[in-house]
C-alpha cells in the first residue's frame, strides 16, 4: 500500500504545483473551519474543516494557524476515506501552524461535500477566556488551491477561518432550582377537621404523629390517642385526631374537656366509643343510687309509723 501511496502523493503534489490552466466562477470550491465552537479550559475541542460548492478536485493543500497560548494541536484526521492525508503534511507540525494535504489516491476528481478534515486541540488550562481564532488558508508554495485530474487549478476557491469559544470550567454554575410554591392551607382551629386531608401536617399512618401546621408550633400527646398542637407561646391551637374511617389525621379546635385515654390496645382494634367509659359512669352512679335508696327507705319507715 505504501508503495502505491508514495507515487500517488508525488503526482498529487505535482498537481498542486501545477500552474492554473483554467479558472472560472463555476469552478469555485469553498472550504471553511468550524466557527464559535464551545470549549473549556483544560479540555479538548475538535474543529471540523468542511467543503461545499465542490465541482470536483483531486488534491488540495491547506494550512491552519492558531494561538499557541490558547490551543495545541493533538491530532489531524481525514473524515473521507477517498481523501486521505498526505503523511508528510499530517505528521509535520510546527507550533502555531499545521499543514494539511488532502489527496485522492485514485487520482480522480472527488465531488463530495461536508466535513473532510477534523483538527483536534488541547485547550490550555490558562487559555484566555473568549474567542480564539483558528485560521484556515491555502498553502502558498506550492499552490495549494484545489486542482482536478484535468490539470485545472480552481484559483477562485475560498478558505474561511473558524474559531473556538473558550470558557472557564467554573463560569457556568448550575441554576438554582425554583422553589415550589407552598399550598394555601385551610386556617387551623376552624373545626373543619379535614385539614389533614390537604397535607396540612396530616398523614395516613396512625402510628406516626402529625406535623404542626406552623413550624414554630409544637405537638404534644393528648389523651385518648390524640395530639394537641400548641403555639410558640404555649397556647393550645387545636387537636389532631386520627379518623379511622378516612384513614387520615384530622385537625380541629381545642377540646373543652379532657378525653378518656381508654385501654392501651392500638387501633383499629380499640372500640369507639371506648368500653371503659360505661364502666366508669356506672361506678360513679353507684354511690348516688345507694344514697337515694337509703333516703327512700327512711321515708318509708316514717310513713309506716304514722
């Protein structure tokens, strides 16, 4: 392959050095380097060189110049299998300058378009922030303008320079997420008893105490499986009670009287109302009934004596 490539390169270089035989606006070829390509300090960036308005050419010589205080070339590769790089030009790099020779080894006109060469740079860690030019031109000696297999050199072809836009790695911080708006809760202590359903400190697990309606408030255990919410100054604000039918904590006004704690069996096995309430009421009524019975018996004896 190398034996075949060397004569092809020599012939292509002869074509590049050929004096123009024909020139017309119809035979213009446009080359351009990628412009305003984003890059970061300490990173890498690839600048493509593309061709358009191509009537067909066999060889072309290009030269890339750049700012060595910002960039360093690390690689040059052909993007077209039909247009390989001349080994002589691809491997010879002078700081700030890179010569590139594209040759169609079949020595026929290549009429393609799009990217033909990719040039890769390392970006210096202390590179100047902003735009750094990547200049593109035809080589001047020999004449690097594209030429075709008929010996025509397209002297009115153009080569447009490109650029790299260098930024500091810390220059673009991630935007702070916008806080989600807080829902407007139902005012606490209004006797609604449905505030827990709206997520106002409520929940659907009876074993987990609810959260205060205000972060400055506090919740203390009440009686009968409830929780009392206190304001920051210690004033009772309202009572949280778990509704087993709806399966949520619900909020209401402060209780007027203490609630009976009832047995310690956890819900939902604890009856409601609680069975101990009736026993306590009967125990409280027994002395009154006994006194009433004694009074009645005394009155009955008095009446019998009469």
